[in-house]
C-alpha cells in the first residue's frame, strides 16, 4: 500500500492486472494514521480509535475499524 494523495492504494494500482483495493485517509471526519492502515491490512481491524464524528447527529464517538468482505466498517463491540 502506498500513499496516493487522498487514499492509500496498492502499488500495482495501474498494472495490467490491477489491484483495486484502497483505504481512505479520512473516515467519518477522522484522519487515519499509518498505524491504523497497517493494522487494517495485516490484522483486518484496528484498536479502538477516538474521534469519529457521526454524519447523522454530529456527535463524536469511539470505535474499532474492520475490513469485512473488502469493505471498511465500524466495530462497536
């Protein structure tokens, strides 16, 4: 994974047989650091992260991020 500006993408993103997997640098108004991105790629989840912001209520909350079926989601467990 390499820094592609607004997201992190595979190094062979433009190859003949490209990897289209990518991760955003920002999720629910929280910037995702390199440690969080590394944990998502290697472990499939992050530790609990603070400072996400709800799009519906505008309130801040804490949660883990997980990758399930290639999609990023919250884990409140």
